[in-house]
C-alpha cells in the first residue's frame, strides 16, 4: 500500500470498512511522548492522545518494556485461571481509590454496562428488585452498547437503535432539584461523569455532586461515577472524585488506565461488589495479562514521574492562557474543564474548521460538534507545548 496517499486510504476504507468514523486525512505511523509522526514523516504535537487514553504519552519506554516482557511470557489464559498481573492490578487500583473490589473488562463502555448490571443486581440482592431505574444526565456519554447507549443522555445517538433498554431516566446536569424530582420508588442509582467529556467538557459543580451524594444516601440508592475520561490523573488528581470529596458506590475507569491498551474497570464498595456472584458477569479478554501489565506500569509512571501533579500545573497554565485569549477574542466564549481536560466554547460554528487548520499546522486537537474545541494531551505536556498550542490558536481563531 502506498502510505502517502490519502485518496487510497479513503478508497480502501470505503471498500472494506463500515463507515462509523469521520476521519481526518492523516495516517499516523509513530508516536513518542507528546509527538506523533505521519506516513510522510511530518511531526505533530498531540493534544488528543488517543481520546485521552495515552496518559503517559506515546510509547513510554517503561510501559513498552512492561508490555514486551509480559507479551513474551503469557498473552492470554481467560478468566478461568489466575494471573499475577490481574491480581496485582486489582490490588493497586483499590489501594488508590476506596475500599472495595474490582471487575476488569476491556473498555469504558463495558465498564459502564458492568456498573449498570451490578447496581440492578445489588437492589435484587437487598430485596428491592423494583428498584431498577438508573437516572443519568442529559449531555452525558457512557458508551455505545445498548445499555450504555440508553444511559447516555444524548437521545439522538440512541434513537436509531430503538427499542432501547427500559429503565433509564435523563435529567439536566448540575440541577439538583431536577434530580431530586426524578427519584422515585423505582430508582436504583444515579450515574454521572464528574466532568462531562464527550458532551462538551462540563464540570459538575462541587455543591451539586455533594448534594447528589446526600440524596443517594437519603434514598438508599447508589451513586455511580463514570471516571472513564476524568480518571488516571487527567484532572489533576488520580481520580476526579478525590477533588470533589465525594466517594461513589460504584466507579468506572478505562481510557488512560493502560496508557492506550484496551482495558476497563468497575470498582464498587465491598457490600455492593458482593452482589456479583460467580456467573453473573464475565469477559473472555477482560483483565488479560498484557493490558494489566501495561496498567501497572502506567500507575508507576504517573506516580514516580509526577504526571498527576503535572496535569494540574500544566492544565492551570493552559487554562490561564485560554482565559486570557477569551478576554481578548470574542470568538472564544468560554473556557471549561480541569487539569488537562479542557475545552473552549466558540462563538459560531467553526470548531471543525479550526481543528483542521490546527492539523495542517502540526497540532492535533479535537472538535466536539461544531462549536467546541477540546484538549486532552498526554499528562507529560509542559509549558513549551502549551505555548505552541496557544500561539497556533491565536492565529487560527
Ligand atoms: N464513559 C465516558 C465518560 C467516556 O468518555 C467514554 C468514551 O469516551 C465511555 C464511557 C466509553 O468508553 P469506550 O470508548 O472505551 O468504550
């Protein structure tokens, strides 16, 4: 294949692949740290990082080493048997979050499906089977399989696949009154992202999330936090709930967990986790030795190289720069987010064009819809890379 011809990639995709993605005209062949190289050898600064998954940067040597060592020892045995990386990872995750148990799967969507199943099963186990309804927020994103898609508060994404899964209710985000009104005899759990990612990077207010926790306690229902995008250091603490001071009953993690290899995790408080019995849930590949080894290396790199603290400080630096731009440029209406999960709301529908223009200048940034630009760089981004981004945005916008 001639790897320098976008027309040829497009033709081959059209011939052999289902058309589920709108792709940009670039083929990446190599990555290192913050940098990517395309098939023609051109260098880019990456502010998307595999949609937030390459938290330690591209091909971090310690992650690559862990993967290659594990890959040469054992690739897969299924969950009928024990493997050491899986046990070590479960212990490492619990040591860094809250007392409870972990279920390992392969993606964020699967983690959210698992969380929904666990919440419903827990209500049955505690003799409240009528409590099967999950309340989620409008504009939320929890995944693309039927349960997670129905949970997702973007009806336009789900409608073409009706009939959907019964037992989901959507309420406006950051509106405690609306949430309280939606709770009833049938409510099982409230499921929220601490910062809505795919919906446009909207952080939960601190008082809101605390209020939600109190409501859940009062009603005897579960709080599920979806930290698929906010987790693994992205917002300046290992998990966002730690900044909010609100502990969930169930939490989902994926994306950055293994620096870009497919893995997901459902965490739950001891008593809730106990509701999953042998045979209730499972996965052939979930928690395989290689992604688990990559996840263990990722945690070490994040901690030993200070990347979580860096996400907080570089994130603040980028946020300040964007705010300063917003104060001068009418086109930048709002800056949202925390740590290295940031977005600008544009005045007018120019986000796609702006992202394309950035790509031409060697900067990979993401647009959400027509009027939001999102920045999810690896957590090792520093002031120099941020300055390059701000300079380019200054020109583009
Ligand atoms: N939950 C949240 C908050 C997400 O941001 C995403 C993906 O963007 C998902 C779930 C689904 O994760 P995945 O794409 O790994 O299935």
